[in-house]
């Protein structure tokens, strides 16, 4: 998966938001409230998607695991929790 770019995602979100308002202003008289609400909801989902891309670009996707977290998980597994063997194996093969 390609990493998200904060600036590009912000631009995308702003474009989607501007498009939303432009469309509502141009078409307000020709839309009933249900059509307007439905359109606004679908467009807000696009803005939200761009916002989540900004979030993940800023904090990471969770796919990366810090060395400290990895060590802690292995320590817990070594303390007698046998169900963690698969997790240790998958962590070892990822590195």
C-alpha cells in the first residue's frame, strides 16, 4: 500500500468540500430535501475519507510495529501464554 501524503490528502478533502458546496448552491432549487441530504451524505463521506488519509499519513497505519511493542509482546508470550507462538512466528518472519 502506498503511504498517504498529508498535503495531497488535505487538497483532496478541500476540493471535495468545495465541490459539495458548489453543487448545492447551483442545484438547491432543483433538489428536494431527500436528494440534497443523500448527495451531501455521499460527498461528506469523500471528505471524511480524505481526512482519514491525513490521519493515517500523520500517525501511521498500524502496520508498522515499534521495536518496543514487539519486544513487549514477546515478553508476554514467553511468560507462559502459549497462544502467542503464532504471533512471535509472524513477527519474526516480518523482520
